[in-house]
C-alpha cells in the first residue's frame, strides 16, 4: 500500500507541470481549416439552440410540465458537453496544435463525458414520460409529479457520476512520458492513455465496460417503452388519435435514434479499433457528442408545436 501511494505521489509530482498537445484529426492536417467550417456551424447551433430552448422553457409558465422540464435539462446537458468540446476542437483546427495543461485535460474529459452519459439516462426517463402519457393518460398527473421528476434527475446525476468520475481519476493516476501528444481534438480517454508508460486492466477496459453497463440497459428500457406506446397506438380506433400519439412522440424518437446511432458507431469503432485508422477513431469520438448537441434543439424546435410557436414569437419580437 505504501509503495502504491508513493508511486502515485511520484507520478503526480512529475506531471504537475506537464502539458498535452492536441494534434487534431491525424491524417487530415491539410484539411483542418475546411473541417473547422461545419464544426463552427455546430458550435453556434449548440450555443444558440440550447440556450434558446432553456430560456423559453424557463420563462414560459405554460411549459412547466414534466416533458418540457426534461427537454430543458437535456438542452443543458447538450450545452455543457458541446461548449466544453467545440472551443478546444476549433482552436486545434485553426492553430494546428493546442496545448492543454495536465489537470485541465482531465477536467475537460469529465465535462465532456458526464453530460453524455447523463443524456442516455435522461432519454430513458423521457421515454417513460411518453409511455405514461400515452398508455396511462388518466394517471399522468399523479405519476409524473414534480417530486418524481426531481427524484429521477437526482438518480440520473448520481448514476452518471458513479460511472464517469473513475474515468479521469484512472487516467490521472497513470504515469506519462515527457512529451504527450493526444491524437484527437480534445482529451478523449483512449487518446490520452496511449501516452502512458504503464497500462493496467482497469485503465484499458474500464470505459468499454462502463459503456456496456450503460448503453444496453438504457436501450432496452427505451425499446420496451416504445413497444408499449406503439402497441397502444395501434389499438386506437381513430386514425386521428394514432396520428396524435406519433406526433407527440416523434421529436423524442428522432433524438433517441440519432443519439444511439452515433453512439453505436462509436462503440463499434472502439471494439474494432485495429481495423480503423486514428483519424476515423478521432472523428467518431467527436461526432457522437457534437451532432446531438447541435441538432437536438432543432429537432425539438421543429417537431414540438408549443416550442416552435414560442420560438417564432420571440423571433418576431426581435
């Protein structure tokens, strides 16, 4: 135990002044300025879109309902992950190399991953909200209370913290070489630990294990909720009622499909990393975070009638 604590202290002392250099997308160095254009658009969409959604839901008393409260929390999570990752990404693409201090790198790692894991759990809670609204409409107000939403969000935060806090902690405890170049545009876990002098089973496998403990259970619960929603909708006699059900759930369904599609692609790249080059790994590690952050507010703005009308109302005022 003494030797372990001594090695950790030695590692921290040697690394306290150390810096990481973000290389960008390896193999695409000549395309950095071109790649920066779509990511700049995503940055503005992430900031403007999510802030607009949060502002409208917070200010409008008519939207203080469980579904919109959850959309507001989702927008906040998207905003944090996008604003943490995209400025670093753009600085790396614009200036060729971005130096990030040792400790700041692990803070960035946490702030990117925590909202992303939290989003997965939020989508489960939102799927349950839609299930209750469609399958148990008469009991909706008694089930989806403010107290229930509060307890659900507290559980989601605690669950996400339990899975994500070990990620930067494990990475920070490792010993790194003097010159550390991260083959990515942000402090992505696997790109960072590629610079370590020592590898352990925990450091090499924790993130993969965590992904499988989070992704499949959340996906199963969402699929179960929507199976019951679709079954209930099919049994409705009125075509108008069926259309209303699918219209109510469509925005959430689009967000789910987009989030888990990019997440699945990222996991496949991680599993078969030997078959993919570094730039493919780096690109998918970024896309599965920034695309949902940028497009979620657009989806809710276009597919949710209440939010869309209020956005148009505020734009007319401006």
